C-alpha cells in the first residue's frame, strides 16, 4: 500500500516494454488478466479474515471471497492511451535503472488499471502486478514516479520472499513467528504489500524483548458512521513482544492486556529502522520508501546509512 500518512499478459503483439532480451517486461494487463491476479489464492487473499473483507466492501454483512471477487471484477479496467503513454515514457526514461534491477524482478511485471474501488483506493501490489489507481495515474510527475518505485519495491521484495529475513534485517528486524493475542486476531488487517508478520524489532525495553508493528480494525470492524472511509479504520501500534525460541507473543501489562505502544513513545524503534520516512507500519513499507530514496539519491536524509545498506544489498544481488 502507499498511504500518504505523514508525510501500492498482454500477448506478444501488445506493447511489452523491455530494452533487452532478459530484462523484466512491463506489461499492461487486460481486465481479465487483472481479475485473475486479484482473485487468485495468494499470500494476501489466503490470510484475509471476514471482518477485514467487510471493511473492504464497506458492509459487515459481506465477508466472503466471492463478494470481494465481485468488487475486483467491477474495479478493473483497461488503461487509457494517455495513461499508457505516461507509463511508457517513465519506462523509457528509466530503462537503464530498470534493466539493472531485472535480476531481482519477475520476468513480467504487470500493470493493473482500476477505477479505484478496491483495497481502500490505495496503490498497492499483488503477485507480480502493480495496482494503479486513478488518483495516482492522474497525479503530478514527482509523486507518480515515487509511487511507482515504492510499489515496484513490493514486487521485488515479494519475488525474493525466500530472502525476507535478509531483506528485513537491513533495518534491524529479526525472524520470529508472531502470535497475535486473541483480542487482536480477528481484527487483524492484512496489508496486501506486507501480508504477514514474521519478524520483530529487537529493542532495549523494560518489560519486553522488542516490538512487532501491527495493523488492526476498530472493535466491531467496519463502522459506517466513521468518517474517512478505509483509511480511518486503520489502527496501528507497536505490539510489545516476548521473543522465546523463535516465537513472539504479546507481552502483557499488569492487567494481562497486550501492550500496544504508539511509535512516538518508543524512540528506540526509530533508532533501529531510521527516520527517513514516517511510513513505519511494517518493515516492508519502510524499506519501500527507502528504496525510493535510493532511486532518487538520498540527499540530506536523516539516516543515509539505511539507504546505503539497502543500496549495497541491491548492488550485491542484481
Ligand atoms: Zn507500500
């Protein structure tokens, strides 16, 4: 997802965009191809729970995958000629950079056009596809390119899931099987770009071994009275955890409740992951924003060493 908090197979005859034979192809998906990706059983849809489907459909009575798929079917469309031209211009302008990233990317990176009605209307990714929204496609050039690279990182990262420990380790996270407490588990909110919690941030803390950033819905799930739509339903906290033998369970307070900490109250979390972005809801998102900084040349950021570590990993693996 690309949340602006503080400051996301054409036939051979179609315009698959690739400069060299073994470079990743960037392909504009047809609505049928887009639907096939969105409705697939994958790491995102297989984790979806009823309450969060209800949020995505803005109706607590609609909690089935079938209902969600109907939304996907209604949301996909063809790119306009203008949108295609804009994306092709970006691909042409950045061909050297994109070619150099090809070894880390799938053979095909698909582009999906939507009318914005899915997953909160946020740019995001699924499988090897980037899901474009009307607002993004019509937005200014700087944001257009930054969001492209933010989302491209998610495709790259997903393509290298077997190296997630290494990748999240770039900002200090360590692998851990995270067990959510009962009070949060049915309210869990799954981010398509970071659908799992399998790492924690080890920190010096009095009553815990570290934290896991978690997203969750309000009690009761989707609330039609809550102004602000999907985004207003996103709860975020750093859940304090005890890490024992590779398993992270919520550390509890004196009343037995999980300790959910606001990031502002835990500066050591930002010491660990860096302060280059306010987008800290998951290491995957923090890395995506640091990837954009790497692409753009990270002039004057608070923690350039984070961008350098990420860049060194890319250089060593592409
Ligand atoms: Zn994202």
